[in-house]
């Protein structure tokens, strides 16, 4: 195997392996991990261990609102820059909805 550039060995003292997808996290506790090195490319084989899964929370969407948009909404509604910023955040940056929201508040 070594003449072909292959080597295989175990990884001692592995406590946990985590596989994370877009929607969940799979945790393997106390698994056995073997590593196959094939000409510099590593392949990991994970076996055994206690498996637990948990759903991931959706990350909070943080949108960036340009200063020009904030000033435009403030100018159009006669509201403060802070109120315009809040309205744009509530409407996820939609200028028309932010203006309508502030106008409906009086």
C-alpha cells in the first residue's frame, strides 16, 4: 500500500465528530476515526459512538440599509433619521413600505 502512496491509521483520543448541514447538526460522541491518506488526499472513516441530532436555529437576518435610503425615508415622511432607520429595518429595506408604515403611524 505504501508503494502506491496509501497509508492508513487511526486517530486516537477523538471525543466528538460534528456534521453540520444547513438545517441540523449531527454529533457523534466517542467515535472511532480512521484516516486513509491517498497521495496527500485524506479520507476519514467515522464509526460507532453515540449519535445525537439537533435542528439549527435560523440565523437572524441582518440587512444593511444605505444612509441614502434612511435620509430619503426621513425626508419623505418628515420623521427623524432614527424612526426612518427603524421602519426600514422592520420592512427589510423596502422604501415604499417603510414610508407607508411611518405615514400610517401619524
